[in-house]
């Protein structure tokens, strides 16, 4: 199942204006998250339980989609 994790927060991007290029990016997440299915319909976090009955952890990894995730 594909799940969209919707989080309000801040993105800090650093640019080198002398070189005219992007240097780095950090994401500062807020406290709350909402989850949606592929159709944009809300999901309750309780529907994202792991095998032990705990809420599944969905990390905040910020990667280029072309790079993939380990």
C-alpha cells in the first residue's frame, strides 16, 4: 500500500550565490502528521500498525526520488 505522510514543517535550503549552486537542504518536521492513501483519502494512524501492534514508523528521509531508498 502506498501511504502519503503529510507533515507541516520547514525546509532550510543553502545556496552558494558566488558559485550559483545549491549546497544543502534540511527538513524540520512539525509535531503532527496526517496520512493519506493513494486516492488522497485520510488514513487513521491505527491502520498503519506493524506486526507487534505498534504504529509503524515512517521516516522523514528526504531523498531525490530518482535515487531511491535503501
